[in-house]
C-alpha cells in the first residue's frame, strides 16, 4: 500500500468517526458487552481515574467469542489501541510480535522492550524478555496499556506496559463453555467458571488450542490453565493467589520466506524447515500471591511474590558445516530453569499544603536462573535430532529496584504526577563446557540506571484534560541477545551496552459525555546505544549497539456510542522511527537516517459494531499498516496492507442459560499480506505471510 493510499484510509476512518459522532444520541442502548466500568489505573499504582491521568493509557474489555474471535492471541484484544502494534506471526514457535511506539518491533521472537504483567504478576523476566503465550484470555476481564514516559516507572525494558487482568467472580456463579473451529484445522476449546464461595472469590479457566497452520510446517498445540483465588481475610485484609500453566508440546517453525518465495507461494515453508524439522517445545508453571492490607484510613500495604519454572527445547536449521567451529553452540537449544521475585509497596493518601496528595514507595527484586545447553542438530546423516553436546552453562540475571511516585492536586485545575526508579540489573554466566579449543567463557556484567519521570496536567473544564510529561528509560540486553557474539567469538556478548532513552509527550483528552472520549498525543523518544539485530539465521540471532535513534509521532483514539445501538472504536498512529547517525555493522551502506526496521510509518484500526449480548449482533473491522523496512540498511521493504474482518452472532436466553453463536471472516477480500518480518535475517528470509481469507465458527454456552 502506498503512503497516499494509507493516508486516504486514515482520513476515511476519521471522517466515519466524526460523522458517527454527529449522529450520536443520548439514548439507553442496554447492556453493551465492551463497556468497561470505572477502574483504578493499576498501571500507575495510584488511585487515579484514566481520564485524569497525565499519560497515554488505554483499556479494553476482553470477551472471547463476542466478536467471533477464539481467544488465543492477545492481539485480538488490542485492536484499535493507538501506538500498539500486535502481529500474529502464524508461528507459535516464535510467539506474537508486540511493539509500542516502535519499541520492541525488531524482536525476532517473544516480546522485548515492553513490560508484561498478568494480574499484577510479572510476565517479563528481569532481563527484559517476555512471553505472551501464557496469558489466559478465557479468564480475562480487561487489558490495560500504558504508553509514553511513565512506562519507565517499571524499570528495565519498559518502552510500554501491558497488563492483563482476570475477571472477578460474582454472587451468582457462571460457567462458560466455548468451542471455536475454523480454517486450517484450527480448534479452540475452553471452559471458565467464576463465582463467590464464602470468603473466596474464584475464577478458573482451562483451554486447548490446536491448528494445522496456515503455512506448511506450522502445526501447533497449546494447553493452558489459569486460576485466580481471592480471599477476604477480614480486618480489611485480602489475599490473592494466581496460578497458571502452559504446555506447548509441539509447535513447528515454518521460518521466514525470501521475497521470491513469498511471491511464488506465501503458504510454503523453505526446504530447510522440513529437512531439520524446525520446532519448539515449551513448558511453564507459575504461582503468585498478593497480600493487601489497609492501615487506618490513609495507608495501604501491598506485598507480591511469585515463582515459576520454564523449559524450552528448540531445533534450529543451522547446517552441520556451520557447527564444525569449536566455538559453535550447536543447532539444538535446551533451556531449563526457574524464576521468581517480590515487590512490596506502601501507599499513603492524605494532603500536602491542604491539597490532595497520594504517595507510593516500594522496592522489588526479581531473579532468573537457567541452565543453557546446546547440541548438534544431527547424528551422522540424520538431521533434526539432538546430537553431541556443544554448550553447557549456568546463567543468572537479577534486578533490585527502588521506586517512589506521587500525585498532587496542588490547585483546583492543576495536578502533578512524578516518580523515580533506580534499577540494578546483574548478569552472570558460569561456563561448564571447557576444552582446549573452547576456553572458559564465564563472566558477569552489571547495569544501573535511575529513571525520573514527571507529568503536569491542566483541567480547563470537566470535559478537557491537557498534559505534558517527560522521562527517561533504559533497556538492557536480554539473555537471548547476550547469547552469541556478533564477531563470531565464543562466550556471551557482554560487550553490549544498555540503551538509554529520553521520552517526551504532549497530550489532550476530551470527554463530552461518559460514552465518548477522544485522546490525542504527540510524542518523541530519543535513544542512544540502540540495540539492533546484527544477524539472524536458522533461529539464531546476534545483536549490536547502534548509535542514536529517534521515535516520534502522533496518535489518536476515539470511542463512542452512536445512535441506535452502534458503537465505534478507532485508533491511528503516525510514527517516524529512524536512526539518527552512523552505525557500526551496516557494511558499505550507512544506517544514518534510515528507518528502523519492523516499524511502519502509519498504522491503525477501526471497529464498528451493533447489537447487544442477546439477539443479533455484528461488526466490521479495518486494520492496516504501511510498509516496513526489513533490515537496518533499508535494502528491502515489506508492503503495507489494509485488511477487513466481519463478524455476526446471535445470543438467546434459555432459562438460566445463554447460548451464543458466532461466525467471523478475516481478510474478507483475500489480500496477500506480510503479517510480520524477521529483521536482518542473514538468509534474506525476512517475510512471514499472514493468512488469506479465513473463517471461524464459535459456540459459547453460559450456565
């Protein structure tokens, strides 16, 4: 899609939004599935209404099946959030791609640059690497996204913050059974039950998802469970237990395609994917506990602790010839280990100079220990199996952070939100694979940073909020990025430096009535020592530091309830993400002034829907993105796209039960789309195609 085409689409979206606003009527349209009750903004840790927050913040209800979606990937719930780009890679061996304002867009697998939390429990390891795969949408109530400078209050790798919250049980217990079947032999089966039993509020969910995959060699299965139990202990005390589990016994990796392969057949996988049977197996269990106690009328104590274990086995497509080097780590990755941590904070609500003040102070500790082993991916002439040991090491990363925040309404129309966080992140490796040709690669490195942030808000009247905020952030390399040196030498890449960012934002919020809100934000983030992919081949990536970069742009969102039961959600982003000076490793071509790969200039989404939980309901969605560079040199681009999805459903009351039927069609016009790119892939296999026209049929029964 050309820039002009995408601009026309965005203009059409805005015209539709404003024309719908003009038709809006203040009528009662009944229960709306996507309507959210007022919530405390947990992302800031303070009791501030979202509209009064001097920062970019979005929240959306999560209701799997409501729009015909199966409830498998978090990207289903993030549609229409400005600044957020979530891409389903159609590759469950590598997880979704998630970026916020360009941070995290170049991750070759998993999520980096963005902090993840589930029910207040970190889903991001202390090194900054996170996974979305164990997020349970079946149990979820809402997802919150914090963007901009205040994300730095979460420490390392916080270009943005995403939090998923499970629903609370209600006085009348509800059990929901859901079944979705669709294209490419995809099946999702889920069950969720929630309610109140004496002092216990519970929400239990189990699900299984399996698919034959849109592309060749992309079959996958995922089993997940989530439990949230909240106990009222009396005397204004509360204990919440959260447990989740993920088992992904088999996920084939179709790898990326070259431009020629993509144009010839986007559903194919390169031959090496089947020759080596590239695949991944994941197992994870986690348990967390949060204790809260009110201390008088003005103070509150909150203590959170969690622990878990994760195991990953992955077979890569590295040829045997490349493993003959004595420094090679082989072509099979075996990671096992545990992680955990704790966070304690005190909140005080009072007054300063006679004006309302809320203050939070706390400290956190997180640790991750993993045993990393590498094996050759061949035995004799047999490929794709575990062979001789080539790497054996113990890795540990831990962080110790202290933070403080305050919110002060120092005059009637003005408010100040400020905070600071000090972080210390330490990496250590003990090498257990030592020989005459492979020396001891043990080592350690320590990173520290202090990240202040402040925001000032002005309230012209009850319908307007205008704010400005500034802050600093930092991002250390993850263990995945430290895993291999770009210069081919053995040992971890402890020569990498952390990236440091300075963030600024100017925004406005308009809420003429409760059912409508328009948000607008201008932002800029200047980064030095940008972390970039040096090369990626066969599932193995190396990294390097690039000089300065800048991400700047504008984002807008609109939600509204229109006349006659219509509802609208719109989010659009214009983002200029560029390298600002020369960079080592770009070869004969300079990276100076080139676009950061994986980041489109424009992207956005619109959803227009009608109907309630009972009777007929339906919706139409548009989402699009501009072209993205595939490497630092901008030697090639993946084309932009505009995609259309439609859904229809019917709900009926049957005594005490409700039955919901739904049908969804994605990519209605069967456009050929590159869904995501593998940045700087050494083999030129940058392109990961998205599905053509596909369908999903859903049945949900609420008892």
